[in-house]
C-alpha cells in the first residue's frame, strides 16, 4: 500500500468516525432533551418538543409528493452534443 493510499484510507476513516460521533451526540441530545421535556410537561400534546412539528411536516411532504409526483425529480434535462459537435436539440 502506498503512502497516498494509506492517507486516503485514514482520511475516509476519520470522516466515518466523525460522522458516527455526530450521530451519537445528536441522538443523545434528543433523548436527554425529550426526557427533560416529558418531566416538565407530562401531557404529550402540550410538550414543547418538535415531534409533532416534524410529524406534520412529514405528512405535508407525503401529501405534496403524492399529488405532485413530478416535483420530486432531482434530475434535469441536459442536452448532449453529438459526435459531430452539433446540438441534438
């Protein structure tokens, strides 16, 4: 294994570890915040967390994409040039 290959592998591994640590921190923060909010307000419908907001946003996105299927296309039409260099459009 060459030096540059080893550096690339180590760089990728650092990114994977950093991403995993970020996910763990986010999950821990969400758990701790959710538990603190549940203790402060026992009624689930009156809590100040974002769970209902996220659920409503997901429902709106689901309905939107179900009724407007073309709006979720992430691709664009790009005209290609032919071998002769003339536009195909």
